[in-house]
């Protein structure tokens, strides 16, 4: 059986996110996906090797359930709820992407040139993934959280550091899109 629905509009999804944040605040929880790596590492015994991982990870299992739900929700959405997975891009964006060598970007949200299985044959892809992972990991740790933690949870709690981090995320995205990505491709 295949169900097909249109994406939820912002005026439905937005209030659901707001209600979730209010409930988290009321229960004294904070939202963030990157903290789950610390929980998993701690649960697997990394506390024996690093002081950073020595904490009671069992109090964070609810966050692991959230991430599992996000993964399952993404799977269900992709395989049962989305009728058209193509992306409707601005013609100027398509022209810029074609100049950089992207040809299959219209078939989904991720360009096959970078995210396709064939890309793993290239050593440049492995360097790109390794350096990107190190930079994201360092940035997440240095900023005290990830984009979802700061932009959703931190801003809803009116935290100034989260506001500064979100501004930094946008500036970094602009720099990557307009300056670094054209050099790479």
C-alpha cells in the first residue's frame, strides 16, 4: 500500500515544532542531534578513555529515541508519503550548478555528483568527506551544539550564544555556496 501526501505547510509544521519545544522546556530537556554522538560513545564505553564521555548517558536515552524516530520518519516519508521527489530549482541556480559540473541535481535533493554511490570511487570524495566531517565535528563541539540544537532549541530559549551561532551558520553557508563550492567544482 502506498500513501501519497503533499508536504505539510509551514503553518502546520511550525506550530508542531513550537509545541514540541514548549514541552521540552517544561520537562527541562534541551534538543539537539549532535549530542547523541556523545551519548552513544559514552554508552559504548568511551568514558574509559576520555573524561568528556564520563557522564550518566541513560538520562539522554529519550534523545536517542528522538533520532531513531527522525530516521524512521524520513524512511516512511521517502518510501510512502512523497509522490514527487524532484526539486524545483530557480533557472539561475540550475545554470550556476551546470557551470560547476552538476548534471543530475534535478532528480532529488542531493546531487549525485557528490552523494551518489559512484562518487565513492574518487579519492577526492573521501578527502572531501573526511575534512568535512572533521570540520563539522570540530565546529559542533566548539559552538556547543549543532544547527538544530541552536536554531530550534537555543533560539526558543532566547539564548544569545545560539543567536550568534545561527548567524555564524548562515554566514558560513553563504561563504561555502558563493566562494568555496565554485573553487572545489
